[in-house]
């Protein structure tokens, strides 16, 4: 399921492959976010052109719209959105943090008030798995409790206890579903939407905020349950990133080397680089799409490799993390900049349209501007991960 092909001699970075039902993914990797079944401003076909290996969607939002019944009739989210590669789904645990004003944590699950119509929703560990089964995702997160950075330690301790308890319940349901599924023929199994799926991977989420004793307790308890992979959650929720790196330094050591490690919700390009050096294999974040909507574009300071000889990076590009910059395309200095948005892009529009044109689109509030900026930023992040994998193989990372 997960194989490491190269480990760095100068850091904990590693590269390898994660095998899923919808294909093999080169690690480390970044997942563009399609929370509601679409990446903001771009289609699944665009994501394919950009060579995205996997996307992320969300259990809570898919449960509300389009809803489980529509997903079942569509044949799952892959068919619904026309995406043939892997999908990871968050369990709804992050909404415990982000929707704290309209939810109530109970011993057996989380009670939400729908942010759409106020309807009461109760999400249990089992229900989160059932919804992800209907979605048909390849990697499914176990329901957890994600506290904010400002939460008192006693409350974080309760969150860790509940996260472990829900992980145990989830593991039981997964194993039970696999036994039940084994009673059906292989052909019958393919038609069963709504089951947990013996081909799906299930990841538990380590919690504990910035408290070492709680992080280690959470990691050890979840490790004993032997999930397919482990995420480190509850970071990038308000704490200084230096604190997050400290958490990685001691938490990664407690996670199995032979299982993939996922840092949820991170991050800025330099933060991803630092996390990879600490042994993280998987990332997701809203930054590339959110920043694009505000006209902020990520660009490399050196030329980018895309198969063109004129666009090859020099070795050790990541030295001092001074490898990129953010430009605000709305700035007046770009009004007369007729150079391509990205002359080395795989997307024709980005090497054909000028920065001046993109500046014009943002100034006139044309939706095409957001689409082009989003394509640029997602491509930047995907190229960043490709470059990291290359540098690990070269021994430079």
C-alpha cells in the first residue's frame, strides 16, 4: 500500500508511492481542495492537465449538498464530478473547529446545525464512514475532535480521549464491514455503494495541540489500532508555525515508518518544505485557491521545469527557503507587463496570456481572472511537490 523508494541522508524527508483503488500516488504530494465537489474556479479536466494526482473533498459538505442519495445515484463522487484519480475525504472533524458556534460535541458524536438551513445534523464515527462510503473516496479520515489553539489543556485532553474512543469505534466498524463484504462475490461488491470498502484506506488523526504529553499519548494510542495511515491534525489553527514544527519533531517519531504521514491544512510553500524535511508525506491547504481569488500569484524565483529545456531549476533550489515570491497582479505595475503569466506552464492560457491581461481581468472583475490565477497557483504547488521529490532523489533535500 505504501512504499518508500528513497530516504534522505540529511533530513527525515522520503519519497515513494501510495497505492489506492484509483491509482498510485508519488509521495510527498499536495491535494488541491474540492470541498464541495469542485476545485474553486477550475474543473476536474483542468486538474488532470495540471497532473494533480489526488484531490480532497469533505464529508460534512457532501452530506449537506448534494447529499448521500444523489451521490449514490451518481455512482459516487468520482463519477459525479468526472474525476478518475484518487480522492481523500476529511471526516467532518475539521468542522468541529471551524463551525464551533453551530455544533455541540457529545460522547457519541457531533451535533451540528446546518449552515445552510439550520437543520439539526448528528455525525457519529460510524455515520462519517458511511457517508464516505457513499462518496466512494479512496482515503477516508476517521472522525476526530479538532480543538482550537486557544483551547484550555483540560479540554484538549478530552478531545484526545474522544478522538481515541471514536477511532476504536471506527476500527470496529471497518473490520465488521470487511467481514460482511467478504460474503459477496467480487462483482457484487463493485455495485455496493455505501459500504466502507475493503479497498479504501483509513487514516486516524493525531490530536493534542501543542502539548507534547497529549500528542504522544494520542499518537501511541492510535498507532496501536493499526490504521492505514496517520494524520497530524489540530495544527495551522492559530498557533505560531514554529510551534507546529516542534510538534512534528516529536510526533513523527511516534508514528510507524512504514505508514504514510499527513499534515492536515498546511500550508505556505516554505512551510511544506520544512514539514517534508520532518518526514511528512501528504498535504492539503486552501491557500493556493484562496490567494488566487484575491489576485495573489505564487511564482518561483528561478525557472520552472515542465519538460522544456529552458525551464530547468538548478540543484539545491530550496536552500534557505528563498525559492518563491508572491505577486499581487492587481498592482498597477503589471498594467504594462506583457510577459506571459507563466511561460513554462502546461496550461496554454498561462503561457499565452500576459500579466497585463490578467491585471485587466482583476481590475474589471471578470471571473476569468480568478480562474487563471487559480490555475497558476495550483500548478505552482504541484510543481513544488514534483521538485521536492526530485531533490530528495538527488540527495539535496
